[in-house]
C-alpha cells in the first residue's frame, strides 16, 4: 500500500523553525513506522535524522510522537495507524530538539541519575549473591521493565511546562530501588523525591501509563512512592 508519512523536520544549521514535510512510501500493513522512516532515509532523503538501535522494543532509542501519541517506532505497525490517512511523526515533547526526530536526552538522564538508580548497601561485599524471596522480588518487578525510552516523561504535561520536574521515569527508576528489600538508600531517595520538583508535582493524568511501551503502571508507582513518603515505610 502507498502511505503518506508527514514528518516534522528541523535542521538548526539551515532553518530557524521546524517544518512539516510529507513523503509517500510503499509499505506492507505489517511494516513498522521504523520501516517507513528507513524507506524515506534510504530512498528519498538521506538527511532525515532519527535514533534507532535494536529495532525490537528493547533499547528505547526510537521513542517519538506518532499520530500525536508517544510510541516506539519499531513497535508501531502501519496497519494499527489507519494508513488510509496521513501518518504524522514528530519528536517527543519537552526536550530540546537537536535535529529532526532527535532530541537532547541529557536533561532526562540527569533526572534519572539524580535519584540514585543503583543498589545502596553497607558493610562488606558478600561472597555470594544477596538473597531475596520471590515475594520481595515481585514487590518491584513492574518497574524493572523500564527501558529509559522517555516516552512516559515526555508525555507528561507537567514536564512540558516545567523542565525542572523529575518526571515519571525518574520516579519509576527510584521506585525500583526504594522497594528493593536489599537496598539501604530508601531514605535518601525519598528525600530527593520530596523536593518541590519531585513526586508532588504529579497531577495523576495517567498520560505516562498510557505512553509506556512496556506496560509499566507508571502512575501507580508514583502513588506508591508518595505513600512511602507520607508514612516513611515501604
């Protein structure tokens, strides 16, 4: 089928503002949006710039706004987008656009790093693995699925209007360790998230949960961190 793909193009070395350009490509219904972008880049306009790596929904590189919703281009099938109509592709919102569909991810990763996304322990390093029950492991299983694609954070209207907000992903990253029975850094992380730009900025719109390509219940995780802050126990 012939599909029209409308892409928001931006090259700061050439123009001051982004502009839409439409391309016609021949695709199979089971092709992905990533395939459409490849066809445009390889067959029509080699200057089109976007990120992608594994192409299997694991690396999180190709998050973008497709028909107005945050999705992974490698996981979005053409047949699921009503291909009889024009398909729009633009960069995720809230982060500076470097070129075309590529955004500056550093503010996003800065927020992630700030919540200490690593295991904090004391004493001597054990000679064997740190034992954990299945129930304890299940407690934070959902938030281990995060692939750092930024789809949740850049779907958040609070993040769009306030770039200082940690964003949903950083809170999910903190949740994964706050509720880990082996970790000893819970109080530190809770204090970090108790900041005015932390969990209390969340307005519970569920955009983040809807946007997550891994099916993580992001809003639920944020609420659990709020409760942990209120009661100071996990």
